[in-house]
C-alpha cells in the first residue's frame, strides 16, 4: 500500500519542517494525535534526529492505537522518514518540505509493506477499507499542521529547536 498526499503552506520551509518534526509537541498541533511519549534521543544525542524513537497514540476508526516510531532519515529542513512495524506491516512515512516560491509544499509519502503471510492475506481484504480512513486522517494532519504554521503558532514556544526530555 502506498499513499501520497501534500498541501501548500504559506510559510518558509524551515518553519514548516520545525513544526512537522516537533514530535514532543505534536498533540498541540495535530488534533488526531492523543499522546506522544518520547523514548530515546537521536543516535548523536540530539533531541530529534536519526534514531529518535517515540510512541504516538491516536484514535483511528473509533479506537485508540499506539504505534512506536523511529526516525530513520533526517535531513532538515528538507525531509525525514519515520519507520514503524505494526500488525506485520513495515511502514515508512517520508515527510518532505519543498519550497515552491510562495511558501512550500508539505508532502507525505507513506509505504506499507507486509512482512508476514498473515499480513499479506489480511491486507488484501482490509487495505481497501482502511485506505480511505487512513487518507482522511493524514489529510486532516496536513490541514492541522498548515493551520498551526500559518496562524503563527509554529516556533512560538521553542523557536528553531526541539526542547524535550527523553
């Protein structure tokens, strides 16, 4: 399963990237995220970067779901990738910030690959049903980040840096 979505944001790429990668404060920005628990800093000791791990809890299809994610690539202010293993499916979610002359485009490229026979069988049946719900949730996330950044809230409590304890 692959899903690609994007939205234009009227703000500099640096501000958009800072907001989109502010995992510790995601609940203040994205309505669909109920909680974030930071588990480890980046491999180089910085708060956010390759190796950062966290648990994200959201409500999906009326039920709370918690997934553990790890930052597998980190290239500020251009892109990062979150990786997760859930129900026998390896997910890689690339987030890109692309300047476009009048702000930038925030894009998601989400790829889910079944790693077990069970996940392949269930995925064949469930993917068409789940894809619509997942697309709707990701579109809402993009809309929430857009509103947060364009309304000037990005960086107001922690300009340019991620401040977190892990």
